[in-house]
């Protein structure tokens, strides 16, 4: 999965950085200004993670670092040295079976254009893990960092609710 | 026959991140582009210093000017051309508006291109500018004089009838400028394959991109492929050629490398179109029972200096009710901005906010219930042309909606209803209409020995679910599983790809697909109806993969419209057809709550009852309604693009400063469909839904706020300070 991009003309001051992405080890010479988002998309060609603003305002670029959600556009890639990054490409089972939350997004039609969807799924997984699912109001608040211009919010909330309830049932 | 509930056919790609949008391509040896933009409101560049930019390691190209023979003007979409505006940056020293690109940088890496763009310095000659419609220097023209082919609607003698009316309402409304801000940034990957130009860009109008860039670069359109299988939201922002594609293609040719450009969010507020500011004076004349005798709608509508973007507000306001005398008058106000353009419900959104707010004023002035007043003014014929409406179930939308929403529990007195927590409660109603437009379409359909059916057709998938509606139609018609239907849209290699907008996508594509199905059945030796064993039928033909191609045009459209569409030109027709006028209709009901201490305005529930003809795909239609209502709430309570009187251009150019509705803003959105096919329009009977669902929502919110507080809201967005 390693893809090297042209380093011709790169300024000095590159930082060798190694981390894992979806369980695989990667290593790059990075310009400290490169965001994790751009490294994922342009170097690793993991284009499921989207750029909607590059300013931390929309959530389209949400990934997990060591299991916690972050906006990858505001994360300098050099900062994730030694950490574990999970992207939307790492969410379904290796055999392609969708994660229950992905399946719930399909079943609840929690998307339209689909552009915000990878970020919504990554945030939704974190929202579930954080336990911010007591009420639908909680889900809405804790999912409000992820904009959806198509307005799929009702489906998104319903999908997270469904998985939260399933999890509760299995725990009981 | 009701359409069964089946999911969205591309949902799996979307939840796994494998759906491929414009910038999701990383070809080998890719270079990255970035624009430097003008920092003045208007004037000219005297000199542009690019030395520092060129010195950034990794920078390959800094371009500030193209020759007229290598890059021509693209022409304005609404003036017979291809682009959102006629002005092509980088062709002269003219700066028409703040944010206009003045240099294009291409580098090996994105960080180098970004750094270099920041280092471009220009010296300017500054000229006075006007960015607001009331600013000194803004000039206006009467639309019907400047653009006689967009005449104002006039029926009877509205001035006289208004003057003689016992009840007169005279209100003025202001609708702000707004930006579409789809989540996907404007972006392209442009690549030459020999003499062939391949453009990957999410667009609603691949045909105009192909022909437009070909005209700009003097290429044969047949040598240009535009590929746009998925769009990360359009809402009008991607409905024409954008001025970055020509320069990118030229840079890619010079460097012999593919080039990617992702326009930063801040720049998108100036590099594409937006919804212009508009002001609406509405005068309603009625008898004491509220029966309308006259309506006058005067609109001021912002445009740019270089293009006259037409207003069409009165197209719907003249048709919502049985108004015997209607007077429309639309003025275009020229300001120093990029050319404004289409944004979801471009005319109908602002027009319905104004008109339906005034109708609510009339209801209170005459002591009528707002639902009853609307029912009493219903009409089965088009008051403008005298033709029948192809279908109009608006009264049913209103009565069904009132029942479902619990309208009878509403105490009409303003400020009379309170929630348990002390919040003021307001219930509002408004109606909306959207013209039915249809465009020519080409559909190509083939069947394979594996039983799969592939259909390529005019249309673009921007989340409205056109791919699902097409797949569903084919699957149902032939009795095959929906997974065996492959739909190709947004691709100039399979069809001309006329503009998909104005909610006509499905109404245009489905009749062509329906026709192709009839032909395919013949080729397969199958009857005109009934299940087809596709694999067996294909084998029986002895051909590898029988293919049919059909064309369709809208009712009464001459076949030459197909040639226009094939040339990448705007070719939609409607809403007035030879024998009827066609609109889709909706009634919206909204509840607002205004918190007693903070005065925060919330919308706990909304209901939309829509008459959109046959519902082509129930799952995606439901999402369309919710999305449209959310747009209406966002229009009413959140969105406003503020201009900068000091430096020109727009001020709030981030998703933080340009707030749109977020998840926490949205609670219950209920909906219902009349679901009656409009068979005058086509055999498939669909009208349009995507825009309709937001039209009238803002007025319903404003009317609900009035009901809660007694304060009329004549400008959007409605903010806390408006309900103090
Ligand atoms: S792209 Fe990172 S938050 Fe928008
Ligand atoms: S599905 Fe389009 S932005 Fe969320």
C-alpha cells in the first residue's frame, strides 16, 4: 500500500514519520505542514476520507487516532508518529461485511450525495464508543461537528440510535 | 401501482468510502494547482510579482495571463454559452470582483503550491465598487427591456384592480445572498491522454463542461471526456463550466502531467455562483372575505456587471392562486461580484418566502384561517395562460397536511400558545410550487448474457437518487433484481449529459429509460410487459450483447432540442407546454418554539405534503423531502452571505462563519405524498421533488414566528434579535 510521491524539489526539514493506517505500517518523509488528511488521500490514496473545508469546520475528514475521533485536516501528519490511524477503509470486516453502523446507514438511508458519509460513520462510531447515545438529543449534539449539506441528519441519528440499541440489547 | 420501498443502489459505495468524487483520483506524476486571488474589490492589476512564488522548491509553473487564442471566453450559461459567468479570469488585467483568480500555480506538492500562492503579490489600480444592491454605483435595468426573452408576467390590469380592492396588503421582503456550500469542494483532476482531454470533475452539467472547454481551447468536443459518476452535492453550484478548467487543462498540457485542483473553501465563496440578494414588494388586493382580486410583485435582483442573470420570481407567484390580475416587474441590479446563479429553488425560494408571508398577512387582515384562505383561492387552471394544469393537488396537500399536523388545535391569536417550559409556540403554514421542466435525453441500454442490463443516460447523481430511480424502473419493468441493473450517468462517454437541475433530472431520464425498455424488449423478442428472462433472451438473439439507443424530448419540444443538448447547450422546456402548464406543488406546516429567556428559535417539527406526480423511488424521495425542509429551515434561520463594504467581496467565507443547519438544529420532519402520476406529462408520470420540498418552508417558519410572537419577519434569516 506504500505509495511514494515525487520528492523532487522538496525543501530540507523533512521528518521521517512512521505510523499505522488500518493496521498496516507506513513510513514517509514528511513536510511538517502536510496534514494527515492530505497524506491519507494523496500519498496513500485512501480517498474515502474527504476534504470539505480543510479548516476543522465540517467533519468530512474525521478519522480515528488510537480510537478517538479527530479531524485529520487539522492534524499535522508528523504528529501521528507511532499512533494507530483508522479510516473509513478500515471499518468493514476484511471479507467486506459492513460494520453494523455502516449497515444501519444503508438501512436508514442516512445519506444522499455520500460526501460527508465517511466522516459521519467515523464520528458515529466514536459517538457510540463514547456513550453519547442516551437520548436522540445527545446523538444530535455529539454529531453536530459533522455537517451534512444534503440534510441526512434524521437518518444519521436513526442509524446511530439503532446500533446503540442493538449494543444495549446484547449487553443485557 | 405504488413503487415498492427499495434502498439506494449506491449506498454501499458511499458508506465504505469507495464512491469516487472529482478529486478522488491520484494518477501517477500528479501535480497540484492553487490559485492566487485578487485582494481588491474592483480595478486592474498593474503588475503581479511572482518571483517569490517561483522560487518555492517544487513549483513548476506560475501563470498570470493566457493568450486569447489559447484560451477563449466560455460564454454565459444563460446567454447561449457554457459557463456560470462570461468572465474568464487570467485573460486580462481587469479585476471585476474581490477573490477573482489572478495567478495559477502548479507544483509537485500541495504544500508547495499553497505556499507559492500565498507569495504572489500584485499591485493594483483600485476603482470604486458596489457590492450591495443599495450601494452607490449599483445600477439597475428593467429585466423585460434588457432581456426581452424573460418577460415579466402580466395578467389583466393589476394596478387598477389593486387600487379598487377593499383590502390592500403592501409588504416588502428582503432575502439575503446565500452560497450553496456543497460539502465537496470545487475540484478537478485534469489529464491529457494523447490528444484527448479527460476531466474528472463533479458536475451537474458534464455536457457543458465538454463543449465549453472544447470551445475555450479550440478542441473537437469529441476529444473531451468529462467523467462525473458521483457529486458531493450540487445545489446549483456545479451547473455550468467553471473558469478553472480551461487554465488547468492548459497547465496540464504544458507540463505533460495530470493536474489536480481543490479550491479552498474560502475561495469557493468567490469562484462560483451564489444566490443573489433580492428584495420583493408584494401587494395583494382582496375582497373582505380574502378572495384575491389582484397581486403585484416587484423584485430587485442582484446580478454582476458582466452578466445579466435573469430573475424568474413571478413565474410561481402568479400561479399559486386564482388571481385574475397579476403584475410582475423585475429589475436587475448590477454590482461588482462574480455572476450570481442558481441555488436550490433559485427563484421559488425567495419568491415564496415573500409572497406566502404576505398571504399570511392577508389572512390575519381578513380574519380568515390561513389554510382556509388558501383553499378559497385555489385554481384548477393556470391564471397566466388559461391552460389547465397538468395536475394540481395543492388543495389536497393543504387539507391532508392540516389534518396530519393537528392544525385545528391552533389558537390563531398571536402569542397565545405556550409550551410547558414557557416557550412561545407558533404554527405556520405556506405553500410552494416548482415549475416542471423537462430536457431532451438519450438513453442507451444493453443486455448481457449474464443477465445484467446496463443503461447509460443523460443525468447526474448528486445525491437525489437518480441512479436508484433508474435502476428501480428497469428492474421493475423487466422483473430483474435491482442489483443486475448497471446505471451510468454523469459521463459524456455514454450520453450528451445535459444539465441536471431544476429537479428535472428524474422527469427527463425516466421517460427515455422507459422508451429504451420498450425497444430492448423488442430486440429481445419479449412482449411489451411481463418478466423477461434476460440471460436466456440474450442468448436466443445470437448477439453478444444487444444494445438499443433511444432519444426523448419533453412534451411539445421540437426534435432540434436534441441537437442543442448534444452541443452542450441549455435545452430544457416548461412549465408551459402546448396543452397544459405543469408545476409540482407542496404545502408546508411548521412549528416553532421560542425559548422564553434566550429567545432562541427552534423548529421541533415540520410537515411537508407534496404533489410531485408519481413517487419514483420512495426511499430517496423521503430523503429529498427531509433535505429540502432542512434547507428551508436553514434558509429561514441561518444562512446569509455578508458583503464587505470596505474591501469588496464576501466576508463570512468559511463554514464556521456561514452557518448551515447542523444535526442539533433538526428534530422531527414528517411528510406525505399525494403520489398521483401526472400522465399528461409522460407515461412515467413523475414531476419533480428536489427543489419543491424547500419552497414555502421559510415562509411557514416566518409565519410561525409571527404566530408565536406577533412580530412579522420581513427579512431572512430570522435571528434572536428579531424576536426580542
Ligand atoms: S475537512 Fe476537516 S473538518 Fe472539514
Ligand atoms: S450526504 Fe451529502 S453532505 Fe451529507
